[in-house]
C-alpha cells in the first residue's frame, strides 16, 4: 500500500495504491498553481503497475481547467490504466467534460 501527499504543503489530493488499484481522493479545490504537483503525484513510478485508477471526487468542490487537463494527460498516456471518476459534483463534472476526460474515463455519478 502506497500513500503519498506532496511535501511542504497541504495538497487536496491523496493517492493510495492497493496492488492493481489506485485510489486518488480529492478534496477542497484544485487551482492551476497545483497542476504540476498533481501531475507529479500521478507519475509516481510506484503507481505504474496499476490497472485501475479511481478518482474519488465526492469532497472536491472545484477544479479549474488546467488541473482537469492534467488529469486528462495522466489518464490518456501510454499504458494508462482504466479510470473511473466517482461522485463529482455538477460543477466539477462540467469542467472535466470541457477538458475531455469523458473520452478516456468512466463517470460514476
């Protein structure tokens, strides 16, 4: 089991790995200044063997388009795992849709 959060600042994303499944739990708000840290978390070499990523967004209030594109890049890379977006609110879901995440992920609303 791997759990990670960025050092030095409280980041609204927690990544936990359970073998072939990775749970990415979002809370609060994601702004463009957090996009790089978000991408670095999702590119952690320890997550490469996962076949399923679950983006749990039930506690995410807001995400800006820059971070939504970061999620799209992570979910559509070479050998990318299957992605399920779980419980986004309408505002978050709309932003993810604008970024195109619906083309590579399944939404469980």
